[in-house]
C-alpha cells in the first residue's frame, strides 16, 4: 500500500475573510483568551477585600501606607515599619477578613484597618501596633459564648 504523494488530497486552510463578512477580523483563541484575562485583571480590584488575591492585597496595603505617610507626615523608616507590620499581619491572617479591613471596591483603596493603632512618642517617631482579637474557650465557658482576648502584633523593635 505504497501511496504516491501526488494521489493524496491536499489540506487547505480556511482564511478569515471566509468567516467574517463584516470586514472585522475574526478573533482567534489566543486573542479571545487575552481579552478575557485582561478584563478579569481589570475587575480584580473591584472584588470584596476577602476575595482579592494576595499580591493585589499587598499592592493595596502599599498604597494605604503611602496615604498614611502623607496624612501623618511619616519619615521613610516609619513608613517601612508600618508596611512590614501590615505584611506580618497579612501573613498571620489578621488582615484576611473583610471585618478587619474596610475596603472601598469602587475607589479600589483601603479606607480603614481596624485594630491599627499609631502611638506618637516624645522623641518623634511613630510606633504602630496591630491589635488582634482571638476567641478563647475555657472550661467554664464551654456552653456559653467564647470570651475574647486582645493580643498585640507590634512592629520591629526600635533601637
């Protein structure tokens, strides 16, 4: 069954002009996928805070720190300590819930971080702390509502 190459049928590729009569170029798979991903990326920051991906949350936290720097007249060191504190809170899942962070999805910015406290010292630098509430269940309160305790997540110690 040795076939000669001249007896085989030739495959022809259809051109886009056959598919689209309006004059617009028909979109292929890659263009449609790119448009979908681009549209999804544009809408990513319009989601509620607890549904935003970690990398986008870090970007929003960085933008929040920039606004706090301008509002409180922070220096570079205090700005860096605040950002590190917020990242540590994000890592410890303190800032993951929508109850702990007030996020305006229309403006795409954080309006408030609940539990963030700024202490201005006499020497001048501002010390930030992130107050974290955890539910604690004891033997006596097993049938009742859990008591809450407050722990602090302080920034790096200043020398």
